[in-house]
């Protein structure tokens, strides 16, 4: 099994101060649509202890055709808006790449990808079935020097029904990021139970808000008081090392 714990161990912390998965760049995807909405959410993140946000717009060939250039341009506008409002927060941009032929081609052709930290590449898949090219994608991304992170594995049916699949992905070098709102049961009971199983096994490397709107940041605040959130914080999470 890929031994991530020895190579990338972080100190246990009492709180998260860095979020690595959100949709806070206005008008790029199904997240916030205005700078004022983004501002309100960011202020609440600050209120509950966050100091840095790495936001991650969707990149999907059939829905959200965002480019690296478009994302970075929108980030610059948001940073200017926050500065004008005298809001002191560090905000960066990565992307949440949907595993399809376009994203595979982007990696294969060495196109510019938006990563964070130690070349971490956040990706997601369809929720029902494991993509036929998933193993090839993981191998390709790894050989290209990326560290693939699977967003919200607890939400995928092919993992919920087969924890051996989760272990296989870990063995291939994939890191897992669970959604904090999954801990609250926001999505469904089975998603919550799967998140708990992953935490119990220590198979969680990062926590993310996956914040699309104000209710999601309120769920993060709610989760902070819950047993499994605290249990996750006892793991060697990578968030606060970024």
C-alpha cells in the first residue's frame, strides 16, 4: 500500500485553517454567482477559524468548460474585490477536474493544470460507476508528477458498496479528500456512513468544504462540533501543511 503517512505526516491540530475544495469564484460553475455572495461566505469561513482558502472550480468538458486562464483571471478579480473590502484572507485557485476524455488528454499532452501544494491534482468522477479509464488516468497522472486526490470518495456508489475499491485506489497512490458536510449526513445516510468508515480506517488525507453556497459553510460550522470531525482531525491531515 502507498505509505503516505510516513512521507507527508502533518502535526495533529485542533482546528483546520486551510480549506482545499470550494466553488467561490463567481459565475464559473454551480457555486457562487456574485462577488458579494463569495464575500459573505469567505467572511464566515474566517469567523470559524479559516485563514486560507484554495478554491476549486469545476472543469468539465460537457458543462463547465473552464480554462486555466479563465479561472486565474476570475481569481484575480475576487482578490481585488476582497482587498477593496479590506478583507484579509489568503485565497488561491486550483480546479476540480472531472475525469473524462478531455481531462485525460490535458494531462497526457502536458497542458497547464491547476494544482496546489506538492502538485496535488484534485479530480472527481461520476457518482455511480468507476470510469473505465480511471486506473490508466491515475498511472498517467502519477508518472507526469502529479499527486492525484479523489474528491469526496464517500459519495461514489462504487466505493460505498466496495471498500476494497477504496483500498485499491490508495494502493495506487490516490489520496482521499472527504467533504466535511458528509460527516453531518447532509447528502444521505450512506454517504455519512461511508465517510465514517474512511475516517475509522484512517483513509482520509484532507478535509474539504466543497462549499457552493452559504448553507455549506454553515454545515462546516455544524460539523466542527461532531465526534467524527474531531476524529478526522486526529489523523495526519495535509490541510494545514499547504
